C-alpha cells in the first residue's frame, strides 16, 4: 500500500511539473527520470521529439546512458525509437545480464 501511495505522489509531482512554466527540455529530463523511478527495472531511457523541419526524431532527454547518444537522430521507423514513433507504442527492452559469457 505504501508503495502505491509513493507512486501516486510521484505522478502528482509529474503533473505539477507539466503544468509549470519550465523549459521543455528540463521538463522532459525530469519526466524521464520520474518515469524510470516508477518502472521496475527502469534504469535507462530516452525521449525523442519529432522535428518536422528535417523529418527526424531528435533525442531531447536521456538517462542511464552515456552522452554519446545526445546528438543521434532517427528516421520514423528506424531503430527502436523510430519504430515506437511510427507504431505509436512504447517499447520496453529487457536486457538480461550475461553472467559467465565472454
């Protein structure tokens, strides 16, 4: 029950954040961080937005991965990000540890 109340409070905090007048990039970073806290096993993620000027998905927020992805861009349908955009569905990737493998 306590965990459910904590999650509800987190959702309320996110709602307040979305109604604030903060910079959109700051909002997306905080939204991603809070979302990952609410997902069991959620330790990495990214939010990309579609740029109609170049037809690309551009990464605006990321967590749990290195800065090497910050300038990546994807076409709709390309990679997991592009597929999620084209299919209008969330993609959750479960990566199993590879213990004992070289």
